[in-house]
């Protein structure tokens, strides 16, 4: 299924938007685009929402017949347990997270131990934990960790654009991760010369116009054949003023949906 994530509404949800969206508005806008899936990703206020606010969001998603996924950062056991409880409230079947190192999770091994302590609970609830590819964890290291559990309820959230910051190839990440992918972040990226030709900027671009070979991802990972959701995100830089930025964000979302619906 094709869905939208919080990062497709990054500027609309930010305090730089004079008419700032909340999640309710993002849910409504998602359904207005004939999309039935939304990933609440890195919106940490959801974890501290009071009962009234949380119930309102759950009810609104159900009224819209919107499937919800959740996304957060970190693998501390109590943090993952909190998101598992949220997943149960939203009837979400997937929680995306990222390994982050701190005083408690200070190595891949302590991350492994933390995941091991909660994975049975995720499996019992039939919720999948998907760990995202990104620059602080080498792709092969992440694969080794995930593969060591041999669990249907632990996999990888594939975001090929992130691995470039670790001197890795997005195409290689797609091919290496394919068997373990449980979620895809669909966004595009490109390099552009900085003014004066002094270096490059690595940033977002409308899906299908940049360096990401999405057709290769589809043929390699086969998300549609395997029931793996594709979540639209953007790396949209600020466009000088709120009006232009928000208009551009909405244009990128519409074009990304058109692209994903057309490509096979």
C-alpha cells in the first residue's frame, strides 16, 4: 500500500507554518488525496498525548478509514514498549525505529539485548518492529543484527537515501537489505553544485527526478508483491518563505503519489 508519512508534511506540521497543521489535519489531508495509510513518524508528542487527545486521534483515523503506522527513534525497552502500546491503540501493525546510541544503548550488542527483551511482546501483538537504514549504523551491521533474530516481527525500514552519509551506495543498500525489508520510505535525492562550485549539496528532489532508481527498488524488493508499504517522505529544503515552502511540499506529495501509482 502507498502511504504518506509525517515527513511528507514536515513544514506543514512545523511551527514555521502560520496555519500549523496537527496530526488531525494531516490525517484529513491524506484521505483527501485518496490515500488510506499514514505513518506517524518522529512525532514524539504522540507519546505524551493525554487520553482525550489520543482518543480523538484514534477516532479520527478510524472515521477516515485510515490505516496507521508509527515511527520513533531509539530501542530502549521501555520506549519500545510505550510505542507498542500506542500501536495497539491505533491498530497499527508496524513500528519503525532507529538505533540511537546513548548512555544505555552504547553499542550494537546492547541494542540487540534491548530488542530481544521486547520482541516477544511485539510478536504476541502481531506488530512488526522495522529498524531504519541510516548513517550511524552500517547497512551490513544492521542486517546482521536483524537476521540474528530470525523473526517475522523484526525487519528493516529501507530508506536508501540515508546511507550516503556513511559512504554507502543506495543501490547496494537496496540489494543487501531486500530479504529483510518490512517497510519502505519513498523519497528521492540528488547532488547539486553549491554556488561558486565550492562543493555539493545533497538534498531532496521530487520522487522520480533524482538519483534514486525506484524501479530498481521495486524489482529487487518487490514491496507490492510482498505486502510491504511504501511511505512517501520528502527532504524538501526551506523555500525562502512559508507560502512557497508549503505549496512546494504539497506539489511534491501530489507528484510522488502520481509517480508511485504509475510505476510498476
